[in-house]
C-alpha cells in the first residue's frame, strides 16, 4: 500500500450499507437531496463541497469534488480560490480560539 488513503476506496463507500442498510439509505437519500438545485445551484454546491473537503481534509472528498468541479466547468483558478477561502476560514478559526487561551492565561494570572 503506497499510502493510508487509496483512491480506489472511494468506490467502496456504498458498502457502508452492508453494515446498516437503513441508516446508509437515509444518509445517501439525504446526501443526494442536499446536492440538488435549491437556493444554491448544484454547481455552486459542488464548489462549496470542494472547499469544505479541503477544510476537513478528506482526500476522498477532494478527489470526488475536484472531478465534479472540473466536470461542471469550473476553472483551475476558481477551484484554487475556493481552497484559499477554506484555508482562510480554517486559519481564522484557529487564531480566534487564541481568545480562549488568552482568557485562561488572564484568569491564571489573577
């Protein structure tokens, strides 16, 4: 095995139904519905999914939504910009939690 994550494993995702079909069916129904056109288009949702995939660091999702974004006509520049947005939010979330650390430090110093 060349790495912990094997891209071919993404094709096995549906096999989660082997262990609990009822819950898997509910998940896949919900997941499919989420990505339908709504207030946001399915195309917009794919780009959001690509960005979120990077934020949660899911290599399977990154592969899937990279392919989907290309298929839907997004440019490499649009895709990379969405990754930068995810990175900025993730970085900001890390830094803003520093407020909790400073609160704790200030309490300890009292």
